[in-house]
């Protein structure tokens, strides 16, 4: 019996390939943010938070610009890349913070405060602000506290009648050992409450926004998290498809050969993903390449009216070199070396014409000479298929339970063909894409009886200009002009 369906659906069909030559964007980030610095963090734990700029990030989830702290607070990297980018800021972004000060608090500690001019400071990046207390004193009556994320310093101001000198303060810090890959992956409990990556389904329900890209910088290099991201990207809310940006770890892959082997050994080969290696340096700031690549992909999409047919490959990023570790002397790879990575489905970065650029337009499924489907060759192939399927569902979701008249049938067919033709006009598709209401061998009688109809779109995605070669030949024919003779005449 056919699967019971009720609603509007979209899926990616099998490829229709004659020849293969092997040669309004919503990013959702998962990780940890310094919500422990907020007085009230209840609305910033395991739920999508929409952020438009740097100040809003500080207010809603907390933020550190110092990349030395991004190993603890991984979402700060995404915030910095989007909203403090020398190439231009771009947003909004959606973040799901899994750090919960209630669940991830360590043991209470005490520190001695020394007041001078009624102020005392405490250098603490991991303090849970609402646990701070001074025995026998009342916050707001005897003292106030403030936190500077630029310096990582808590300032206590004495406002009581009797000045304080030296006094003990108590508080709790975040226990980061309690935050694991399982915390980021999350899940759904018996009450339907979601945590971690599973919370991606809340984006559409809370913001009427369809997730386009998923990323977890600092965590996606863990296979369990990568697999969870890929799984979550397919059928979000039982409808939407998204694309994953992920990284290969640099901690145990210090060479091109090691990175390629690690990718294959750990199954980072999904056509629903783009996998990056290594990291990049921007002055003293270290970024995961996936983060900067995703920023540039979004920039491309916005430039193209949110149609994702342009790859982020060969786009400039704010980088000054590659980075593997502080002890590594690697500066960068030239193109032949970098192409060893791209041929293995790994996106990297190269220096070209005054800029460091994202290098690699393949999905993680692509391996030169290996097995992959045609749609998995380029990232834009997958993204355009997602776009067409998502847009179909968005447009026709409200027609469910209306009478399936011939007029409605024709309306859907005509409108979808118009959309395909429009994609041709902007260069997103080539050839003659078609849409049809299918009925035949693939349609079971029970589907018809249950009023489950299926449309099929065939489309060729415009490929990127992956390689361009010019052949320059020497000829002696030009010597004739020196002697004033006709070209090809006797000298």
C-alpha cells in the first residue's frame, strides 16, 4: 500500500542525464553562545534566535570577538563573520545555542574582590552572571555588576552606605566538559520539546522562514554532528531541504593526503553538504573555512534575488592565509595542490589576484573518478533542486483540501512552468525545463483514490565555468610585415 500523504510535498527525483563530463536565504547555526553573561537567558537556549547585527547578538545571546574564546563559544564565530566582516556585513542569521547555564553549571567558587574608588574587577569569561553574590549584600542596593565582553571583565560597583574594602564573592562557572556532541545533536523528548539540531524545525514555525543552510562551526568536524546535520537537512518539518556547510578537523589532519583520507574514512560524503579544509587566518583571528564560505554563499544568493545558482567558489574572503595549528608553518597552497583537495570533494582556499578565495564548487559526494550522481557534482545543482522543491511547497501549501479541478491542475502546471521559464531568463537553468502531472507506472491506484497527486519537474541546472583553457601557438607569419610583403607572400 502506498504511503499515506496529507499535505504538499517536494522530493528530489532521479537524474535525467545524457552525458556527464567528470572533470530570502536562511542560515541556521548550532553551537554554544555566552548566554551565561545575560541576566535572563531562558529565551536563548535550545531555540532559534534571529539576529540582525552585532549589537543584537550581544543583547540576545552574548558575544566575544576574541577568537581565542570561540572554542568554548562557537556561535561567536558565525556572528563575527556575518556582522564584523571587512567584505561587508550580511544577515540576518538564526542561531540555536545549546549552552544552558542551568544544566551546565560547575561547582560554586569564591574570589576575593578588592575595591578601589568603590569599584572592583574580576577577569572571568565563563561566569554565570545570575549566580554572582556577595554574602550579606544585596545586588541593586549594595552593589551593581556589569560585564564588558571586549575585555572579559566583570565590574562590581559599590553603591552601599558603607564602602567595601576586601570581600568574598561567590559564583558558578560554565562546566564545558558537560557540553558534548550529543548536546549539540539534541533530539525530541516525549513532550515534543526539541533541543540542539533537532530545533531546526522551530525556525519555520517561529519565524515563517525556511531553513536554507545548516552549519555548526567547531562541531561539524565531529562525525556524529555532521551526520546529524545531514539527516536534519532532509525533510525539515516534513517539507524543506537545506544544505550543510561542514569542516574536516585540522587537529589530526596536517596534510592534503591526511585530509582526503579522513574525509573518506569518516563518511563526509553527502551530496547534501559542502566540506571544507583547513581553517583560515584573518590577522590574529582564526575562522573555520565553512563559516566564511557560507557567508559568501549567502552574499551570492542575495545578489541573485535569493536564487542559489551561483557558487561561493572563487569568491574573496577576509583571510590572510591558511591555518592548521599555531605550530604549523603552512602559508597556503598553490592551485595544483589545492586541486588535489577539490578533486576529492573538499573545498579549500587559495590566493589569487590580490585576495584569498574559497576554492571548490563540488559537493562532498564528488570524487574525481569515483561514484556520484550528476546532481551531486556541483553545490549549485543540489541547491537549485532544493530551491525548486521548496518554492513549490511554499506556493501551493494553501491549496491543500481545495477541490482538485481541471482548472486547479492547469493553474499549477502553468504557474510552475512560468517559474521555470523565469529561472532560464536569469541564467539559473538551461535548456527546456518541464513540469507535468505524472500518472502511470509510478502512480499507484491507492494514490489516486486518496487524492495524492504528484508533479514532476525536469530541469538542467546551469553549471559553473569550472575550467577555462586557452591554447596559444607561435607563428612566424608576422615577420612578413617587417619586409612590407603580403602575409603569406615571399620575403
